[in-house]
C-alpha cells in the first residue's frame, strides 16, 4: 500500500472534524483561512514552517532566514487578496547564539516594517532549528480570493518570473556552475507580492501562491475549480539566467516543477485585462498572461505548439525521494 | 558574559519593532495577544511549540500528544479570559506513519470538540518531530485578563492543584518509584481550565497559566503589576500523591518550581470572593486562595510560619542545565 502524501494526510486525518464555528468563512484547504467578524472586516490567517535541512540549508545567512520565514507567510496572505497586519513567531533554536538571533530578528523585522506587519506574540523553545510563523491580515469589503472560482475562458496570469529559486537551489547544491545572484536571492530571500496581492480581489476569480511549483499549484486551482487549463511554455516568464539554464541543460520542466518562487498565479475574466494592467503598473509588479482556463480537467502544457508531458510534478512531502530545501 | 535566557531574548531582540497596528490592544509579553476589531469582539491569539526530547518524550502516546499540543494553547486562552474558537496546526514529522498520525489527530480533535474549537488551517512538514499550535479565541464585552493589574490587598487564587506534572516527570524518569496515574495523566494530558477561564474576566485583576512553575509564573504577574506577594506553603493545593512525594523526598520546592501543570493563577479583590466561589461551583473547578498581593516586589513564601528561600525558580530555556520534558 502506498503511503499517503501531505495532501492525503490532511484530507484523511484532519478534515473529519465535527466543529464548525459560525464566523468561519473559509476553513482548511486554501492559502489562508478566513474569519468574518463583520462584512467589512474579514481576517485571513495562515501558518508555514521552515525546518533546517529540509526547507533551508542549516548554514543559511540568519538575516535572510528571518526574512524568508515571514515572506512565505506574507505570500499566502497575498494569494488570498489580504493586507498583512500581524504575525506570531514560534522559534526553535538548538543553541542560544545572540549574534545569530540578532541577525534573524533584523531580517524578520526589516520585511515586517516594509509591509507594516506587527509581531504580537510567539514562543521560543530549544530543539532542532525550525521556524513557524503565523501571519494574519485583513480582507476589506470583499471575500478572500480562493483556489476555487476559475471559470472556462478565464485568462491565467503569473506575477514576476518562475524557476529562479529552482535555479538558485541547483547553484547552491553545486549542480549548476553559472553564478546567478538573482537566483540565490530568490531562493534565500523571496519577495512576497504583497502590494499586488492586496489588489487581487478587484479582478481575480481564483488565486494561489507558487510555493510547490507552478504545475502543482495551478493544479490546485484546477481541481478546486473543477476546470482544466492550457499553458504555453513559451509564454512562461523566465529570467535570462533561467533561460540559459534551460538551454544549457535541456531541463525545460524545471520552471514548471521547482518550488519556492512565491509568485502569484491567478485567473480572471478577459474583461479585467485593463484593470490587471493598471494594478500591475500601480504596484510596479510584472504580470504576464500564461494561458487559459478550459472546461474539463487537468493541465495541458504546449511547447513549440505541441502538448508535452511533465515527468514530475511539484514536491510532495514524504513521497518524493528528492530532498526539499 | 552570561548568555541571555528566553525572556531576555524576547526583550532584547523582539521588542524593538517600529510597527504598531491600530487594532492591537495587547502585543508581545502576555499569555495572548489581543486584537480589538469591535468593542464587543476582541480576538485573543497565542502560539506554543512542543519539541520531541525537550517538551515530551519521543515515545509519548500520540493520542496524548495531540491532546497536549492543543491543551497548552487552550490554557493560554483560558488565562486571558477568552473562549477558544479556532486553531491552526503546524506539524513536523520525521516520517509518515499513518497509525501515529491518526492517533495524534484523534487526541487533538477529541479535545477540540469538547471545547468547540475548529481547526481552520495548518502546515505539514518533514523534519524532527515538533508541533506548533496556534489558537484563537474571543473575549466578549470586556478586555482580556492581563498579567499586569494585580493590586496590593488582592487575594491570589489557584485552580486545581500543582506539582502533579512535576511528579509525573519524576516517575517517568524513574527518579521516584511510587506509581501515580493521576500524575502521569497531568504530565501527558493536562486539562486546560477553559470553562473557568471564560469566567475569569468577571473578577480577576490579573491572571496567568502555570506552565513554567508557580513561582516563575506568579513572578510574571508581580513584575508586570509592580507588586509583591506572600504565599503560604501550607495553603498550596497538593494531591495526595504530591504530598507523599514531598514527605518522602523532603523536596518541598518541587510544587512551586515544576512546570507543565496548566492550572490558572489569578488575583482578585476580596470583594469578589463570592463571585469566584460561584464560578468555581458552576464550572466544577476547584479554586483555592493561596496568598495575598502586597506592596513592594518579589514573592515571599512562608512555610511553617517562616519565610523560606527557593533555590531554583521555573525552568529557563537555554539557561538551566536541567533538560525539559
């Protein structure tokens, strides 16, 4: 019998509860939960853990690690269309190294201040290095942007570019030898798309952040929206370095399956093309259309005009033999 | 130079932020943070991490561990006078063992259902066994019960009894040989004082849950309230087993310094004695007066009528040589 992966674990063991609170608008299974205290004030909540040796190299610069621990949570809030407001920090440290902690706090607070996030609590414990951040934001005036909601005919958009963190990982592992600071920056200090995310509710029919790889994360939108999609490989926004890596290695799948880019993938009716361009312009966020939602199910990737098969999808905890950063 | 302990870490590195959200009523430094969306709906938030080998034995029954991971967070909400409503669960697992996870989920959900807590999100990651729960509750109609607020002349109360988890730990370590199921239950499956905690705001001037030992936790109330206190050792509520342990070992300090009991310690004006007795009665919670708040600072313990000195206070992460469960 095959052992269940993360999504199966969640489904099998943590979806059968019998409690349903009257103020819960969105529960388990999206980028954030949403509580609706009043129609004008919805609270979006998310939590993400980074474990040394699994999600990051143990010798990662602590300033970058403090940044990333908050960034991955702000990315979930952005995907929900929420404005980040508060965070709690659960920090497990193997030893008490004041310099390390000071550097970690500097990275955490620098990002927090940039997006006006207040740290309101936490827990410091001894143990193997791991960081769990819990982030809260508000969604004003409209419901949060869910994974469900994409409709046939909707355009599929992506912010920024993908494959950079995957490239950074390969460089960090010594598996690819062309230096690329931009790729290492993406891997170790990703920038959440917070400013654009706050605008997402104006036009997006569905949205997610790209943490497990575009194919896997867009796949969640398709499943939860009961639709299919077509994406042209040539439309994928790739940095010059990622383009060179693909040309050098022939590994055209990497930008679709590598995780940790923390860009936003969302769908919208074609009627919103101008509104999306305005929001992109106002927030200085590159946004590109990469495909179209179709009826049916599953993701079709076209490369050089022909459908291609992915030999691997996004990382699944416990199932893949490939260690995750 | 002495290395800083947990409280010093928090103070030094995590209190200097420059962001203050307009809806933050209580930030870092209490049992919970409190956000005030409306006067009638305040949200209390807390997070606590349990790490294998530090906070619990790695072979702990997973059903009990699932219970305890939630219980320690509900205890923080109870100390704030909040009604628990929601939880998020960040679970880091070394391997994927469906039986273990099913048992963990059973323990978590059984306690969640008892107190009407809905799990609304989480994260499952691979790594050394650790559990971070984030719990949220509401405080209706009045501000949360803080650590600050105790006044000279206030009575000091304690729910239940203390020292049981400390006794359970000694039994589990083989350091004390008299079997005591009640003590092991307290250590591995503490019951948060949720029903009584919801009433706390009716009468308490200050409150805290006893997680690091009564002397340390009452010490936080005294510091943050700028007062002192006197406690009679003979008034401490001890189980028969804890009483026997003290008699056998001569270790009278254990009930004051051992952690993990998750009882509530609170202060209240003597005028509320009847209200406290009514709340205790209505929620079937043993509550006993153990001392009095005084002017000045520091905790004076009297035993057999004479002030005694504690040779150790509650556990400090990183500082104490004594491993924590």
